C-alpha cells in the first residue's frame, strides 16, 4: 500500500509541469494568431500600410513577451552569461592631509624662519599632500617626487623626521621605517592623523638651494600674484623677496646721474644704456677724436637734464618725477639721511664711533680696593656726582703706586665685566648665553643700569666686550618691544623652572605639580593633553619676569648713544653681546704671537739662555691652556692680564694694530739671593725675565705661579 501512495514531491511536480506546458502553448498560440491574422496586401498598392502593420505586429509581440516576462520572471527572463548582477564590495580608501617639509641637508633642529624662506625659494620647504591609509612606500615616494622634483636626483636615500611640540626651534627625531618601508597607516599614526609635520631629510647628499625662477615646475601649483614693478607672475611665498630685489633694481628717483656714475663697474646696467667707461674707450680708440667727443656730448645731453630745485643732473626719463618729489623732502629727512650712524658698516666702525663720543677733556675717577671689587665698584660708580661716565675712566687702587695710563682702567673693566656676568646673569644648560638673574634687590639698587653703563664704557674705552647675553635678551635690548621676543625651552636658565619643565615632560599625571604650574600664570586645564600650553606658560613666566632688569640695563646702554646704534645696526652689534661659534678667548698661541723678545747677539751665551727662557715660557703657557678649567685661578687669559692688565683680545681697531708684548731679559741679577721674580710693566706691556733663576722648566713654573699669585698689584711706576 505504501507503493500506491504518491509522494508530496511528485504531487507538486505534476501541476507545475501542467502549468508550464499550458503557458507555453498559450504564448505560441497568441504569437501565431497575431502573425497569421494580418491581411495580405499587394506589393505595389499599399506598401506603406503593410510596413505600418508589420511594425504594429512586432510591437504587439514584444508587448506580449514583456508581459509574460513580468508575470513569470523565472521562465521568460534570460540571464546574461559572464556578468554578475552585483559587483564585489570595495571599501572606500580613507585619505588625510599631511604637511611635508623637504630639507636640503641633515639638521639637528628645525630650521629658522630665514632658512625656511631660503628653502622655499629653492623649491624645497613645506608642502601639503594627500595621503591614503593603504599607500605603499613606492607610492609615497612617487607623491613626494611629484611635489619635490629635486628629490628625484638624490642617490643617497632619505628618511622622515618629526619634532616635538612647542614654538621656536625644536629637536628633530628620526622615524624608523617599517620592514617594507613607509606606508600610509604608519604616517597616520606617527603624525597624529596628519597634525605633525614630516621632515624629509637626505642622508648622504646635500640638495642645491639656489633660488629658482618664478616659472619653475616646483611653483606650478602655488598661488601667484603679479609684481607691480616688473609685471611678472610670482608665487605668493616668494613675492616679498622678489619685491625687495625688484625695488633695488628699479630706478631710484633720488639718485642723480652724477652719483650713478660713481657706482662700481660691477653694478647692474640696463641693456640699452651705454656706460661712461665704454664711451671713454671709444674716444681713446677712435681715429677721429673730435668727432667722437662731440657725439658723446650730444648723446649725454639728450639723455640727461638738470633738476631746477637741487641743481643735480638726472636722466631725462625721470627728471619730471624727481622734480615733483624733490620739493616735498624736508630738512628732517635730509638730516636723517646724513646721520653718520647710518654709514656704519662693521663692528670695528661702531666701536670707533662710540669711542669718539668719549669726553677726553674730563675724567671719571674711581678709587677702590681690590677686596670685594664688585660691590665697591658699583657703589663708587653710582656715587660720582661731579663727573659723568662719558668722560675718560681713571682708576686708582688703594695702596698701589700705579698711575692709570690705560692698564689700570682695563683691569678694572675686566674684573667688573667678569663679576657682572657672574652675579647679575645666569647661564643655561647649553652655555649659549645668559639671562638676567631675577633679583629685585639688584633692581632696586639700580645695579643693572650701572652694569649697562659699565658695558658701554668697556666697549668704548678698550675693555672686554660683554659677550654673554642670550639672543632673545639682545633682541629686546635693541628694540625694547615685547612682541619681538621669541623664546623656547632652551632659553630657560633658571634651575627651578628647568626642573619643572622636565617633570611636566616626563609624566602624564600633573596633579602633584598643579600649584607650581598655576604659580607660573597658567590658567587652563592641567592635564597631559595640555602639556605644550603648560610648558609654554612656564617658559614665558621664566623669561618675561626678567624684562624689568633688561629695561634697566637698556637705560644704561644709552651712554654714548650705544642703544641707538644697537637699534639701527643689530646685526653688526650682535658679536659684541652674544657668544658665537668662534671661541675668542685668549690662548697660548695668541700671547706668543704678540710677544716680541729683545734677544742678544746670536751665537752668544746670553742668546742661548734667552731662547731657553722663551721655550720655558711657551711650555708653561701651553700647560696652563691644557689645564684650563681645572685650576680656576690659572688661565692663559689671566697670565696676559698679569702682564698687560687685560684678559681679552683687543677689540678696538687701534688697539689691535698696536698690541704687542715686549719681552726683556735680565742677565745682571745678583745670584747671591735665593730667588728673583720677573717684573712687569702693564702700561707699556713689558715683562722682564731674570735668566739666572730660570734654568729649568720646573723653576720657571714655580717662579711664575708665585709671581702671579702675589704680584697682581701695580707697585712699579
């Protein structure tokens, strides 16, 4: 009985087959009916009617097929082979904007503003590029080469660097690439989603920094503007520099043709102009001298004209414009233009100029003892009521017979500048200059103003230059403008704030330092996310609180109009106040180069002893130089101060020319006494060695150390 019962599957298949068969028969019947039921018309009578009927029948057939395909999509809709209805899902690529900066060589810190401008003019510098997360190293290299065409010429490779947060110059740290190189996901992570600048640093080569023309490939995507003087399209980043150079090349309407004739032959000339030197050569080489001279006079007369106001000769093209502006110039403009301060072109000229401001007819007398020379010197400097520091400085030390003819005042200035550097200024970790000490007691006593006057007198009267200020302090002394101050964490010289900055940098839990941070003037949220703002507040608090000391120091530098010169020529005055890379301290070589020994006849016994003494002197100086810093009381500079009164190299041009140390030898010393010391005349810069007591190097060293320790006073007249 089980075999006679149909299954559910077979029962469902029978009606489905019948339905399918019935539908196909119905479609075929309708199709035949429509095709057969059309009337046949003669070929020659109604061709147009037949064509219309055929089109109608085709449309009916198509409509029936469309209707059946709509009702039975599984049977009447044909699938297209080789194509899928829906394509595979592709995740969209996420992109982000990142700032790159191409350097010309390896730097330890981020470049300064003037360096960035130089690199921008050379097609390097800053670019904003679009980076995707799945970008590979080769794709990144291609993007960078398109942005920096010069990068394609580098054969030594490159690496990416980044810097920490904050202002000013910051230290660059290398970003190590992954095993397959740099990729978009790595750059997104290390740059905090594109917030940090990536510095592209070449490893083995240095990229050329020659400025490119405005139409270079590197400037194609930069916005451009037209120069009003030369009508050239120049990138906006390069436009300020281009305008500056374009104005220099433009015709100056206030310079007459007589002045332009005095320019050097190397000065730029226009292509359509003829120089006077060329005309002179034509005049000398011409066979007809008179005709050539007449031609020159005619041409020169046509090209020039005389201004009716100032009676100067100008080119005929600009004479009308000059005459219109000539009457508008005031006497104040002429006086400012003729100010001799504007003509200073070097540090030596500045020193000569302030030296000429010293009143040689009056003296500024200081009488002190060598004990506590700083406090006593400041007190006596401020107590001088009848004389002014503008006069010639004259110094007398208690109990010493020396008369000041230059050596005593230089020794006083040497000691005072050294004490001012030690007591009123404090150095940072990098030893690149010092900040003023935050000392309200010294501010109340006007010590900083007196220190400024002593600095000015030292520069004008041959003393040591105060080369110990930090760059930002010098900039403020020149301008007096708080907005011009640019400070970084390296400018913090106070130990307390330096340690606070280190603590903030080293931890994320800043709760225990809240009171110290708030005392620096920070009013924001104290959290790890605000580290850069907190450190900036500490830096500003540490530096800005010493601005009153700098203001008082600036008043003292007004002596001899030195502050005015600093304001007009800060670049020339910089080496006099800010330490540079070159070490200008006195060494053994400088002393020996300026020594002029008075030898006896060559070949004599005396000459042999004198040469031995000079050899001992050289060995002694070199040993002192090698131990410089270990023995604080003995340096090469102090040896020269003992002999000449000054510890520094001469800075005045006149002193540099005449500076020498005369070395004499005493052969008539009485050998009955045990020891005899060398004698020094600091005013004449002369030292005399007793040859009888200087037979070995040890004897020479022992005698020199004792003489310098107990013979610093000026007892010989």
